[in-house]
C-alpha cells in the first residue's frame, strides 16, 4: 500500500523511526511526503529517500490537494509534525478520505481532540495515535495477562518516564529544546504531554481501564521555563485501582527511564522499555518468573508480535512496526491479529488526562475529575 509522511524530515528525531518501522514487513511503500517546514528542503529530502519528484511536496496542503486527485493516492498518512499542527493536518486529511496515524499528543486541547474524534467518525476512516511503545511484544503480553485474570483484581499501577536530557540550563535557547516549553507550540504541559503521556497510555493499555481522576504536581526545576520539566501524578482508575506517575526531563543519569509496574490481588508484573525482552511476573506467595519475548509460553498475541528468535534484541522499530502492521491488516481487510493499534479515542483520552493534570497542578494538586 502507498504511504505518505508529513513532517519527519532530515533533522527530525522521530521521522527515521517511522520510515523504518512502516516498511519492516513490506506492506507500505513511501510514496509521498511533505517532510520539512522549508519547502525546498522537504522536496529535496523526499527525492533523496526515493519518492518520485512529482510526489515530494513542499507543503502538506500541496500534498493533500494532489493526492486527493490521484488514482494511486496514499492509503495512509503519518503526521510527525510539532504538536500545535496535529489537529489541522489530521482533520484535513481525514475529511478528504485518508486514513491517518498521528504522533502524540493527538492535539493540544480537549476541544480539538473531541472534534477530531467526530471528524474521524464522520469520515469513516481510521485515525490512530502513535503510542508506539504499546507495540512491544512484552507490553502486549502484560495486557493479555491482565485480561486473562493472571494478576487478579488490579490494585496499584506505577509508571514512569524520566530522562535527564533537559537538565542543562544553558540549553534554554536551544531551538530543539526551547519549543517543548513554549505554551504556544506545546499547550498546557511539557514533559507530561511529551513523555508522561506514553506512561499514562501504557497504564491504560495494560490494565484495560481509563483514568478517571488526577491529582498533579508540576514543577519548574530549570529557571525560565513556562511549563513543567518534572511532574508527579496520583491517579484513580474506573474500577477503583490507584496509580502513580513520575515523569521528568531533568533526571540526570536516566537514559530513557520508561517502565511500568502493575500489582493485583493474585500477582504483580514489571516491564522496562530499556530491557524490552523481559517481563517479570510474581504470583501471590510464589517466586518471581522472568518471561522472555519469543517464548512459546506467551499468549498468542504476544508471540505474534515478535519478529525474531528468542534471545535476540528486539526494540523500538519492531514495536512501531507492529502498529503499522495492524493498521495495514485493518485497512486491507480481515487478517491475523498481531495486536491492536491505539485509536483516536485513546489519543483523546490522553489529552483529557493531560488537561486535567494541568488544572489540578494549578489548584495545588486538588483531585480533579477527568
């Protein structure tokens, strides 16, 4: 199928991951792109990547207009642009009848997120949100274990996503970092919307519950930042479970720092993205077991999400690739299930949680309904 990319140019942190992941299984061909805010750079990089010159566009508006009139139009467009542009671009492509995969956060405001849900429903097309870490086989295994009752009733969820790459105050004028703390480009939150949102989504993904109430503390540890660079959230879920999230951009020594622990009445589990092949499971009154990716003992959906033999390292490209594989199967028609992809509703749910956390933080951490 034909695939298009908006954003994700040569200087993009995420663009390369999408291009590799989308083409892992041979289901998608990069056929069109508007890859850079500078039209000339975007067109040049598009042709460098092998896109036909006629489909290497200067702007996303040119891409939308041209692709809409083609018989071989793209079947899916990925939006990998700054946060404040997501709603306009996604809405325009959906309204023109294109399937969309949008980077997180889905939008900057709750109103835009809910509008985008309605646009997607009206169009009849797929609008997915790229919470790509949910494509990891052992994250899928954790969800299947919860679904099948291996942990019993879920009581406590602790998730974190903390790194230290924004700890240097001298980086305040670095354009690659500065925009992340600019409310005009980022919205009501910085690190919570940028990294914490992945941990929040993973908590909902594994437990199959929605977050219903939040108490949040936002801190500005580096002087001069309008938005938080460290946050602590207390959470309540729909079935009565409680949760905690720590997310930070100033945790020096933390390289990626994305992990989750889930504790139920029959057992607990632990998974860390930097060690993605192992899921630790401890049954009540029993010893801890280490479940290995690729093992025959895993649930079918987790086995199907593995791409290489047990014992070999498998990482982010494969996880993102599972999202693209699931999208292809859904667009192409019935096929073997390899795992779900995060929907526009999942993206909107996270926008609501982030907005709630920001309001709670302004009220001194008051418990605030989502």
